C-alpha cells in the first residue's frame, strides 16, 4: 500500500503506529457522519498495527531501500521507558528518516498509553527526552486534541528537544448508528475527516503563535481533503501535512489535486517556492479583544440570484435579530437596516449565494 502511494506521487509516509502489545481489533471498527455519499466525519475504533513489530520494521526497511528519495517515518508507541527507546532504535536501524511518538491515540485498552500520555505534559517531556537521548534521527511527538490547552504538552516536547510536532490525532467522539455496534455495544472513539479541520487548525495556530516554540516545525493533520485544505495548514505554519481519512475515502489519486492545485495557486500568485507560504497568515490572527468592534458590514441581496426560498427570513426571525422582512407576494427578502447587526447568519444559510456583503461602515 505504501509503495503504491509512493508511485502515485506522495512524498512520504507516517506509518501505522508500531507497538509491542498484542493488538486485537474489533469488527466493525468504523462509522461515519454522512453528508450525502461523503463523510462529514469519520469515526474509528482502531488502535495500532496488528503486525508483529519485527514485520513492520522489515516493511519500513524495504520501503526505504526501494524508495530512497521518499520520506519514511515510523510511528511508535511504548508502554514504558525502555519500550519507547527500543522501538525508536529499531526505527533508526531500519533506515527511517524520523520517528513519530504517538502520544495521542484516543482508544487504547491499557491505561497510561496513547492520549493518556499526551494529556500529561510531564510524561510527554520524559518520553520525548528518553527517545532523543537514544537516537540520532529526528523525533516528532504527536499531540492529542483531547485536551483544553495543547501548548502545555507541546512545550514539554519542545523543551525535551523534539525536532517537530505532529497535530492532531482524532477527537474522542460518539456515534450511535446500529451498524457500528460491536456485539451490541458502542464505545467512545476517534473522529477524523473534514469536520475536525477547524479544530485542527485551531491547535496548529496556538502552537505556531506560541513565542516559546517559534523555531519548532509543525506537521499538520486533520480533515485535509483538497489542495486548499493543505494550503490553510501551510499558511498557519506547517511545513508538511498528513492525509489519511481522505485517502481511505477517495484513494491515493487525491495527490494529483493536492500537487496540481498548489502548483496552480503558486503560479497565480507569482511565488516560486511553497516554503514562502509557511505561516504567512499568522499575522492575520489576533485575540478577540483586538478585533474591530466599532464598525459593521451589512448583508446585501442579489435579486437576480435570489430564488425566494425564505431561508434568510426564517433564520433571522427565529435565530437572529428579526432584521429581514419577507414579501409573500414577490417572495423577496428586505434587510431592515435599523435592526440588522451585521451578524451574516442570513448569508450563511442562503442555499444559492444570493446574500453578499456591503462596505464596512461605522456603527
């Protein structure tokens, strides 16, 4: 599978997490929050690689030998200090370019592993430091989103000498479709897919904005399906991105969109190197207290596009500020300027894009 991905044009792989535990997966192990035929969110109960760890490292060794220009990263998870070190050394001996430390899997059977580690800044610091002292290849801790403040464990990894940080892993969640039951039981497990992208971007932004960690590199993960998704992570400071759920849904072929879309974007902007886009949107993000609160933007109605469905009127009446009138004869909405606060709920619910924006003015 990885070889097929490389041949399709992918630059590298963060391999399925390798461990020394005896992994027995459940069936079924996936569920989805659907939007038509697509996944708005994808939930999995899967843990780590079921292969014997010697088999996985042999696969990685052969991959690096057969594809020397590709980046091969071993993801590992230990149960205690010596196990983390042993697996990291095996990754280095297999010729891997780096080792990722999985501090973030949300559905481990054993306590003290996966996201239990990622939620504890002290454990993140210790395990990262243990591995760093024992291998020469780059060490990349993977952060969990199942935490209030990601900067705490991230700084632990940074002070322990981490070369980069991956974020995020899946988000603990519940779905209740009958087909997802395992022997008539449900459980909490990890949500991925495009529904988690705004949360992933939030965590990337928080780490990228942290002045203490300004020199650490970031690998962005979470809901990346298109070239524009990848661009947003890059513009917030990521130097590479990882894709999994979209490949599971659409196949390796999406690399063509990712590469050609970004190439076209660079050409249109007259930029030669993708690296020039890394972090370029960070200055656009400020604290809520720094936002302009003295002006507003009114919505406008494009009469040629409006289909008279009344969605804007109903939403504003029942969930907004009652700032839209609706003529039942002409089936046309009219914005009431004296009531409109410029929240733009109406624009977001319009199914045909008939609501536009006016110029920003003083309140």
